[in-house]
């Protein structure tokens, strides 16, 4: 990760395991009930969620990917290519058979680490992540060459992400209800 991603995109404040120099710029997390969780200084890398980063480094990463910098054209195409259609109503209810036809209409699909969909301006993709104390969401609109990175140390912030995204990116086909099944927003 360090060589192939972080160094490639100039992400000098990002690592999959704790670095002592992060100690001066760290945020503790807040749960739905407002309780605090001190930041975990992970000594071992875990692909599903040990990354410490900054908003500036995230901007470098997604700007580079959107602009086609730092990746060969073939690799970038493969990264943002829809691989497997997603028809489920919600992201984490994978054993349920209920589907959402609107997701087929926007071409919602799993890519290589990203979720892709067709926005009104063209191809788009998202990358979300959260736990009980943090919430993060990246939305990129290929046609507009625009990305929005939202990182929060409070999981309650996810409730305002749809409004923030609309204010910044305009109306999109972002599948909010699929990403956050508990969110009270209409399907895209």
C-alpha cells in the first residue's frame, strides 16, 4: 500500500498502521449516543479499516484517480469498471432476496474496491466506510471530474452526507438508501 498507493499519490500523512508522528493530529471517535472512543493506534495493518489518513491525502488520492494520474490507463479503466451488478435493496442485507429495480436503472455495480453507478453526467463511483465511531464517504462524478470526500470522527455525521453532497455536487443518482439502509431518504 505504501509504495503502490500512498507514495504514488503523495499521501505523506497516510498509513495502514500507526506512526508516532500522527499523535499531534489525531481525532477520537463519537458513537450514536455521543460516547467517545479514543483513537486506536493500530500496530498491525488490516485492509478493512486500519488506515489513518487526512482529508488532504484523500483529496490527493481521489483527484489523482479521477484525473487518471498515477495509474496506467488500463489499470484506471479496470478500477472504475462495473464488475458485478448490485440489485439488493441495501448494502449489508446480503442474505435478503428483496431487490430494488431503481438500482438496475442506474447501473449500480461492484467494482474493484469501488461501487459504480451511472449518474446523469456519466459514470460515477463511491467508496464508503464506517464503524461505530467514524463515517467516511467518497463520491466521484466522472463526467464532471468532481469528487467529494467526507470524513468524520462522529458516526452521526453520516446523516447529513446526502444534504452536503447535494449542496456541493448538485442533484445526483447517488444510491443513499443502499449505502445507509437506516437513512430516511428516497431511493436514487
